[in-house]
C-alpha cells in the first residue's frame, strides 16, 4: 500500500495513527506529498481528483479522504476496533470524530489566514475562529471526562490529530491546558500510546532529516 503523506497534516496524522493501531505500518510506503489549495499538483490530482492528502493506494484503487482511509484500514483490513459495532458506541465515537475533524478544519483555515499578507487577511474569519475555539474546547473537556473508561476509537484518533496540530502550528496562540484540565490530563497520558508517539507532527521542509533520523 502507498500513502500520500506529509507530517504537517492533521488528517494525514489521523490516517497514520490508524495505520499503527491496525498493525499495518510494515505494509505502507509513504509517498511525500505537498497539497496546496490554490496550486493543485498534477501528480496528486492523478490519484485524488480533490487534490488533497492523505490518499491511500490499496487493492488497485485510490482511497480518500482520511475518514474513509481509517475505515478501510480498520474495518476492512483490521479488526474494526476503532469503529464500534454497537450503534450507541458508534454514534458516540462518530460525534467525537466530527468534533476532532472540525477542529482540524478550523485550524487549517486559521493558518491559511495567518499566512496571507496582512492586508489580505480576513479579520472576520480570524475572529470567527477565535469565537469558536472556546466552545469546541468546552465540548472536548466534557467528552474527556469519559475518555478513561472508553475503548480507544476513531473519535479519539481525530481529537489527537487536531490537538497535536494545534500544538504544532499555534503553540503560543491558544493556551488551553490550564483552562481545560480534564482534557489536558488525558492529552498528557495519551502521549505514551505507541501510535501517538510514532506520528507526531514535524516540518519535513525544515527539520525532516533530523526527524527522520530520530525515527530510524
């Protein structure tokens, strides 16, 4: 299998956590890829008409997006542990999944605005992101009260990818740990999980050589 990949993407990290959780990492070849919304690349469009990563090439077809990739790895190739079969448990997992993915999307849009020339930035969009963040974290704090008693599932995976991306891209912009202690305690604990420790974000364009050496 081939995974079109960048260590800077929260959605790629979500897929990679699923790869590790299902024990399929030895079967995966990582294909370094850069996806840019304003400059779609032909080589990526050839495997994903949306021009986005991650993309998984498996069983003779291209599988996208991250949620579909995780489902394929877990339910088709794995044991299905990340996607509960019980309807109520599945609904709970998918709600957390949506919350995690929604936070990742918000952060990606926020980063896009932040990287524009100042005169081209949208103050309204930045303000909207800042308004949403407290509500998202209040919901995450409430969810985190049950994390210690729940089997690890796709919802936890999505939340890990989003929180990791927040720390990676905005380390000093949103200080959430003291404000949301239950979530913070779970976050510190989950860092020891092998799939989480093995998939931390880094910028391959800056420190990719050092990061790759550390992982070898």
